């Protein structure tokens, strides 16, 4: 469940960022396609990791608040465990599906 929440926030942040960039730079569809194709796979992966971490921090803050409201004695330790397990799950999931993820990222280049 934690990974799903983080993924939703991450996709939302990415969409918001792309929307803002498109409006600020006033790129047309052709320029936008060229921009996306100009980003290297390594750079795209790094950006996705950054957005994932931001999403994890946002959800972690909500989880910390929820643990406090529920009355857990040590909400910070529970939040850290939540973050660690979510990151472990993401790393394992990425390792299992690395070729599929890389293939989908390379589709942006076409």
C-alpha cells in the first residue's frame, strides 16, 4: 500500500512539473517531443528517483501525522520503518522489472 501511495504522489508531481514546464516555456508538441528525446536514459532515471524520494517524503509526513493521531508511542520510528520498507520494495521491484522499465524509458526516445 505504501508503494502505491508513493507512486500516485510521484506521478502527480511529475505531471505537475511537466505541465508547468510546458506552460512556462510555451513549447509546442514538436518542441516538447524533442525535449523529451534529448534527455538521456540516465538523466531520466535520476529524475524519476528524485521524484520518488520527494513522493516518499510527502507520504512519510502524512504517515507520521497519522501514526501520531492514532496514538503510536513512537511515530517517528514507525515512519522510518515505513520508508525503509517502501524503498526496499521499490528496489526489489525495480530489479525484477528492470528490463521492462528500461524498455519503456527508451520508448520515450522514439
